[in-house]
C-alpha cells in the first residue's frame, strides 16, 4: 500500500503543463497573429465562422480555441466560443486598450533564446548574452511593441507628478516608447518633456509624441543615460522601468546624476515591478526577477526598501510608494533635498 | 468614469504571464538540470546552502527559487524553501517516481521549434515540419527521456490486460521505451512480449527490458507498424500513445492490421490522452490536441467516442474505457470478434 500512497501523490500533470508552457506563449501569440480574439468579439463564435475569418483550417481553429479555453482566455458553451473579460478588453483590436503587439516582444526569438539554459543563468547569477549594449535594436522593438502595456501606468502616474497649468520641465530617462513623458504632457498642457534614450529608440518616442499631439513641447537627448549631459533645472525626472536593469551601486550613481539635474525639491519618479519583502508576492512583481536574470548581467526586481535605500544613498529624501493598479507596477516618488 | 471602468477590467498580468510562460518551462528545466529539488529534499533550504550544492550563484538561486515558489513548485516560509508534494514525489532524484528526464524531451529545441509559428499551424491544420519520418532520432530521445512518465500508467494497465500465470502472447505496437509491454511481462511471468518500433527506438526498449529483468521473454519486429508483418496469434495488442499521431482513416487501417494479428477474442489495449466530449476537459486530455497540432500533420487528441468508432470500423467489438489515474491517461479495451 506504500507504493499506492506514493502513486496518489505523483500527479505529473502540473509538471507536464509547466514544461510545455512555451506552447501557451506561442498559442496565445498565434491567436493574436490571426486576430482570433477580434473575430470572436465581432460575433464569430463557431469553429467554422472563426476559421473563415482567420483564413485558417477548422481543425487548427478548433484545437487552438479549445486550448485557449482550458487556459481561460476563451469561454466555451455548447460549442460556441466567447472572450474572457480581460481578453475582450486587451486582445480585441477594436478595444481602445488593445495590447496584442506586446506578444511580438515577449515571444521575440531573441528574448526566448535567452532562456535556453536557465541553469547557466543561475550558475552565473545573470545573463552573459544581455541586451544592454548601446543601440541594441531589441529596444526599438521594445519601444514599438510594448507601448500599449504602459499606457495605463503612464496615465495614472501623470497626475501624481505634475499639476495642470503649473509649468514643469520634465526629464524622461531611458524614455523608450516615451509614454510616461507623453502622458505628463497630456495631463499638463504647460509641461515640457525631454526624452533621453539611444537615438534609434528616440525615433519611436518622437513618433509617439507627435502622434499623441505634443509637438513643440518636447526635445531629446540621444545617448546613454550614464554618459550624456542630462541638462539641469528639471522639476520632475521620470525613471520608468530602468533601474531593474542594473545593480544597486550602478543605480545609485545614476540617481546621483539625475538628482544633480533636478531643481532643489524636484521630484524623481521611479516606476518598477516591485515585489514585496517576501519576494514571492505579488506575482507580477515577483516573477519579474526572472526576466532580469535572463536578460541583464546584474539587474533585479527590487523591493521598495531596496529602491528607497538607493534613492537615499543618492541624496534624495525618504521616498513614498504607491500602486499603479490596475497596472501591476509601483510608483516610487522621492524629492531632491 | 467609463474609461475608469474599462481600466479596471484591463488586468494585463495574466496575458504577460502567458506570453512569457516559456520562462516557466525553461526555469523548471533549469532547476531539474541543477538537481535543485534533490538538494532541497536533502535538507538544503536556504539560498546559501542550495547555491553551494548547485555550484551556482546565490543571486541566481534566489531568483529561481522565488520564481518556482510563485508557480507552486517550491514553498517559502521565513526565507526557507521546501518542496511542494508533487515536486517531492516526482522531481527529487532520490524518489522512486523521479521523472526529471522528461524535461529533456518536453523542452527539446526540436520540439520547441515546432511552435515558432502557431498561426501557421492553425492555418494549415497541422505541422509541416513533423516528426513521423522513419527513424526520426527524436523518438529515440522520446523513448529515453519519457519512460518515467509512463511507469505509472503501464503498471496500472498490466493487470487489466493479462492474468498472472495464464500464457499470453503480447504485441507492443510502436513500443518506444517498451514500458507497457515490460509491465505486462512483470505482472505475468508467462507473458511473452513482441516489441515493434523503428530499429533505433527498439534499442531503448530492449535495454529497458533487460534492465527490468525480462530477458528471454521478448523479441522484436523492427520497422513501421504500417509496413511490417506484425505476426499473428496474439492474445493482447498494446497501442500506447500511437493513434494520436494519425487521422482516423489511417488509424482504422492500422487497427484492421492489428486485429488480423490478434487471436479471435484477443484484446486491443489503446492508451491515450482522451478529452471529454466538450474537448476542454480534463486539462491534460484537452491540452494534448495542441501537442499533436504542433508535431503531426493530422494527429489529434481523440474522444472516447471517436476511438470507439475507429475500433468498431476496424472490426472490433464495442470498447470500454477506464481511467489510469493518477496518470492522466485513459485505457480503452476492445475485443477482436
């Protein structure tokens, strides 16, 4: 009976599913590529009607839809498929919050390749094949594809760092897509934004800034944040999703440089995925550390205490943390002395 | 306020996690590669002690352990890691049910590559780059690495198809690792097993048969099940995990051939991942269809009704289905008329 007891604990399903979970990543990307969620949102709920609109085989559509139903991205009732609420909000091209393009970055072959050998990453404590070299084209793709993911946290951040009508000189450090600076400018019609990033990435930020209507209120500083002259007299310095790429010491040096560019009393705004002190909650903050282990030599998902410590080591006042829910990011604000 | 409502439904976390879930597959494989679960089982519960035994960096071990904790494969309490029950049973090398080697097959670069473009698979209704060519070396790797996954269903199948002491001539069709035939031979000391598979795969089945002590009670038929002479006069024909590679018509032809090799009243034993009629439950049966879409031109996860229909079309009596729990597979038995 001992063997029997052992067997009953030996449910291998969860392990199989985890080890084949790349199929989930690629199936979800495949559905986005096929505009499957958009077609279902528009009323195609049968295999035949979805297949016709996706220009795909009924067999393939049936397998994909059932697979996505098991994973909760679709519903299925009496043979008719429907969208889960988050799928409807975020993966229907006709939804204003559509973010399907993020699949292009998350499942980019260059990104997936970094996880070929996680044992080696763990032995080494970080990536050897990282993406922090100047003008690495991956960041252009990041800026292009990932922008929709940051519209929500950027729009929530804006009113916490600026007051409409009060002139503000705003530095957007490693601006990427530029959304954090752009949303500040949208919220405050007299804010002026300086986007800093590598020049190939700045093209994307500038495109977005023009498209979103802040022409004439932005300028750029091309180059590495660690090397360029950031200027001075800023009221606000945005640091969105940047500190996680580096170790603490490097971040303190960068924050000292940013502080020197701020006015006295100026505000540093750090946006990060922040795990709790236990480092295993909340999921998005906690899981983010693996993304940094795979893609940076010494980056990490830092706790609030760690970020506060870096800010104070760089000469800032004590910082304050606030959630950017429903986005899974945290805003940390610290004033220059 | 409409925008606010929209935002509150736009929780992107689940979509991010799905699109990066290849990191879960590779992180779990990385932990298996590092024998991390074995070290934790042996009493290493701190980052420092695990890192020392894995010959890895503390940073890397901390990130990996936290990541696996979020996904439920480890526990964490007061900084000490522990094993979840299924991890302890299945991923500790000192457990008799250790199945860590399956990671080598599930995350094999050749397998992962098949899901590069799921939209193309869905358009086509199956794989173009499939693995069903004669002597494809992937099946040697399958037979080597996946055997631990089939010890449980094979040991449960054996007493349902043979009676100890009653002579039985048993054909193991596309035997692979050979475990289904081997377990019949272990259960019934007077059973004789004929393993059929490509000759490179038969080497693995024969190795396993010798290791597991059934020397002198087995022989082999090398070649494709569709082409070779299967012999005749069998009491039992095992068809473990084979029908899912082909379309129904091909399966009916194969089953007719198998039936011709059986004695009158002989038993066909089909082992499969079988979804319910809704095709979205249970998870293991339902998700299996995606594995076939990605790796075969026209294979599928068949429902019981579909398999019963194929068996009857091939001339078998009505079949009976039984669970192989705790394994997630189903045994379908049908008698030759």
